[in-house]
C-alpha cells in the first residue's frame, strides 16, 4: 500500500497526468476543482489506473490523502503539438 499526504497552496494547478495504479483521493482540508465540478473537505474520489486527470485547488490551502495499492509511476501528459 502507498499513502501520500499532499499539502498544496491555494490555486495550485496539477497538470494532466495518469498513474499505473488505481488511486483514491480524500480531501482533508480545502477543495479540488476540475471543469465545473468540485470536491470539498470530507469528500473522496476514485481514479482508475491509466485515466488522465488534472485539478486545481481552491481559494484556501488544501490537504489531500492519496491511497494506492502500490507505488507507481507518474505519466505527465504531453502539452501542445
């Protein structure tokens, strides 16, 4: 198992990327935003392996817990042409 705590500043943008393992994000403080959706403190979401995603934090600092079944690799998505 891998458990990672992330502390992010307000308005931090996490670039599009994917992982080799399924993961669960739990928002302990603050919020995550993508498109017209938001996830607030106490909320969680499941992201399947291989799915590209991105998010930004809201107006306050965010603390996230990230759970994975195993350590994996990070795959940033190419930007531009």
